[in-house]
C-alpha cells in the first residue's frame, strides 16, 4: 500500500514538513557524492545499538558522541527507495499534524519520536552492531498522531498485489492500522536480534510515541 494523498486540506503551509524532506534529500545526495567514503560517513553518523548501550564504538569510524547519533541517524538513508518511501509517507501525513501542532511544536514532536524510537530499538536489541539509519521512527510518530487525530480521513492509496493494481480511498484508521499490524507481526520475531534488516521496533515504538506525545502536545497548547 502506498499513500498518495489525504482528503484533508491544511490551513497552514507545511514549511517544517517541506524542510525535513529537503534536508533528507540533501543529506542523501551528499552521501552519494562521497563515493566509497559513504561507508565511513554512515558509520560515523548512524546510531548503533551496541555503541549506544555500552558507549564503546563497534567501528573505528564511530567517532562522535553516541547520543548525538540519535539525531544524526534520522537524516541518513540506505538507498533511494528507503528515502523515497519515507519522504512519501512524511509528505502525505506530515502536513495535517504540523497544522494541528504548529511549526515549532511539530519539529520538537518529530525529533522526539525519532529519538525515542531509536532508544527503544537499541534497548530491545542491545547487542546489535548494525547501523540504524532513516527517518522511519520519526515518521512513524507522525503516522501514530494521524491515526489518533484523523481516523476517518480518507487516504487515496495505490494498492499493488502481484498483478492487481488499484487506487482506493481508505480511512486512515484502516490504512495506518494495517501498517502497524504488519510491523508488529513481522517485527516481533526480530526483538533481540543482533543482525541487520529493518528496525521494526523503531517503527512500532515511534507510532506509539506519536500517539502519546501528540495527545500531550495538543492538550497543552
């Protein structure tokens, strides 16, 4: 399922959402420009669970203070599809949440979800030496907030199942609920894993953090 747009116009221009997308594209473009040195760049700025939990770098390139990687890793992506997928979800769902929270609180919300999701990922797989990169945890937080605040909003969705391709209008509660269920079903067996792959616990915890933090921020305007 790929979200194309939501039927919920915003009142404010989503400047922070656009800036986050622009920043991610810029960093990824810079990554590609490094050529063979991209490997070192990733290891320097990516979050690594074992480094975060032990404060002992697992790679010689991991030279920055480990907690800082909780922020820097949010701007890194493994490949163009990783980037485009994340930015699509941020573009579709970010505007309405930014509209409700306001620009400043939205950026605080975005980074809080990203950082907390990475902490949960590290705590649940403390021996993993694989770099954790991507804005997925932060964006999952945006999706969690959307699930809570706009459950009935229709999401224009591209459905692809083998050779079956169709565009459908799906309520956000169904679209995002199915996404979360898939993360839980696929991600549960990976808890405690020391290998690589998708950081499912970051997705799940980011989604939950998004619901909780949005409720708090919306209440205390």
